């Protein structure tokens, strides 16, 4: 027999837990909710970093904060004062544990560990079929990517990364300053950089990040990190690797479906990842808050993209075109942004908070000819 809920959330990670949080803060807090995920979410499998001017909806989960960020290319280095922004870190395990606490404290929220096989619209709502059960609901909020991205007809790069959390024997790091991007590593014909996020004098997350169509073998990421430590952290002394994480985020202008009728796609599956940078956390939170507010007001959770979002999507496509077609070396793309503009203005631009005149001023500081060619290319079939 099918079990009925008001809302079913397929995928119990960042998007699913965030949605439950916002529902519980709204007038919809008494709705019966089911979260379905293929795993229990009990591992510290990822770290989310983001910048904000205001307090985060999840400020109570922020593990560390930085007000100053180092930025390096082979020809440009600077310590960035990012005020009024703050760079923040939330660990996956803390986020998942908060999700479990919500399940315990709210009797109207259930969770089932199953594989979702199919989600279909029905005359009265949605039908979700798993490997063991069938469930019905008024709406399904889905964060599982079922769509296949057509990489030939869209700009596409994978952002793939491997990170080490290391602990040193002697105090070495300055926990009030992080390295946002260090492009001084060998590039091998693709975008490569390292970031260093100290959380104490003896501990930091060091992550090798690449934008490219092909993943590396695990030991190749390890080699990038090891070589970076030897070259740029020479006085670090003895250290141990206490934790590792790995992830892949699609950077693409592929138009992810927002869903239709009573199926609503959220997270990366719903296009809530910024195409030119891979950042997801803040974009997702803003979208979910708008969605819940609209659901409260109208009963319809589908949120249309604003003019600013459409404009930002086009600018993202231009940046992707530049990176994918190697029109400008990646260190120069990002180096030019920070060298010719105030750090806070760059972060405002990357947060999709700028006005059209501000965006024109920033774009005018970039390499004019390559970016103009990329702009023309985005207006034509790829």
C-alpha cells in the first residue's frame, strides 16, 4: 500500500536538509515530509565554503571564518581584504548531524534509506517508486540528477577536487587567513589551483582543484598536494593526514530542468550551482528561501528566474567559453579579476549581486579581445 505525505524530498544531502530547515521555519512546519536518500549520510564526505555579507541561515554550523584571503598567480600575489564579506566553512558531517537532529525533534519528518527508481506526476500529485516501496505526495522536491548532460551541445567542465586535512606537529598556520586560490601549480593545459584553509595553528584543509573534462587518478591529486606543500609550505615540518575528501561538480550552461507540475528539481539537479565557479551553497539557500516563501503564499513552489539571474547565466557562459576554449590562460582570467577590481566587488559579482553597470565595469577590466570573441561565440551554435 502506498504511503502518503504532503512533501517528498528525494536526496537527503545539502539541498534536502536545507529545504527541511526552511520548511520548519515557515507556516508549513506541520506538513508531513519524507526524505529518501540512498545512504545514512554519516560521513564527513565534503566541505562547503562560501562568502556572505549577512549571517548565514546556518551560521550555527559554521566551523571557521576568514576575513582575509591570499590570492596567487605566477605574476600576481595579494592578501585580499574582503570586507564586508566573510569567507565561511561548513563541514559535511556537521550539516548531516543537524539533519538527523531535525528528524528526531520533528515527528512529522521521516527518512527512508532507499534507492529512488522513478518519480512521476499523477492527477493528484506525484508517485515516487523506490527499490522497496511506493509513496505519494502533493509535491516531490528532487535533488537527484536523472538528466544526462549533453556535453557536445553545451559548455562543460568538471570541477573535481581532492582535499587533505592535515595536522602539524608544530604551530604553523595563521587561522585568521586562508588561501582562496593559488595558481602557481603546473597547469598541464587545464585550470589547476590549490586552496589552503587553516582552522587552527596546527590544522588546515589543503585542496587540489581542477576545471577539466577528465578526472585524474587518486594518486595524481595526492601528488599535486604533496608537491605544493614542499614548494610553498617549506617550513611546515612533520604532519599527518587526518582526513581526505573528494568531489566532482559540473560546471556547465546546460539548462537543467526546474521540474514540471508537482515535481520540483532543486540543488545541482535544478540548476542551483553557479556555472562559472561551481559554488552552490549560497545560491541554493537563496533559491530555497524564495521557493518556500512562494509555496506559503501561493501553494506553487516553482520559482521563475529573475532578469539578473538570466544575465548572470549569460556571463557564466562567456566565462565557461573562455576557460573551455583556452582563450586566456586560467591564472590570467582570475588574476585580472582580482588585480583590476576591489576584492569585495569581485565577490559581489560572483555572488550575482551586482547591477548591470557594475557588471559592465568589471567586464571592461578583462582581456577585451578574447572575451569579445567568447561573447560572440555564445550567441552562435557551439
